[in-house]
């Protein structure tokens, strides 16, 4: 919805703030994984998509947009291949969400490319 409204992905340095301060999310609780007891924030954004305007916002690419992160920082971002980390208690699963709306859990030993 954000991309349809603005024609681009949020800025990776402010993605949580942009989504929570808009009309897209009403609570920051969605940024926390229940299995992540060590951090308030459990996810990061793919920094390669920061501010990118997709060629067709109606047909978004199948690329990783958000992923599990152990940084614990608000508005965390980075490369999914380098920084996707499972949260304790998830059985070494790394959760990812794609720009096109798909999501999946990568099993133990598998990391995004």
C-alpha cells in the first residue's frame, strides 16, 4: 500500500517510522517477533530497496523487503544475505517478506541470497 501511495519504497533509515506514522500500521507491536526475547524490534528492511521506485507499483518484484534481524534497532536495515538472523527460539528459521507480498521462513542453514 505504501508503494502504491508514494510510488516508491520507504527510506531504509526511517521505514518503521514511515509505516507507523502513516495510515498503514496502528501499532509498533508488529515490529517485534514473540520469539525474540532479547529485542524490542526484530526485523530489518533491505537497504537496496530504500527509496526505490519500482517500474510498476501494481506488479512489485519478488525481492526481499523485510527480514528477521538480531540488531534490535528501530529502523534497522541492511543486506538480507549479510544480516538476516534467526531469533532465539525459532529453530534457526529466518523469516522474510517479499516486496510482492509473499512471505516465507527459511529453514536452518538457509539464508537469503
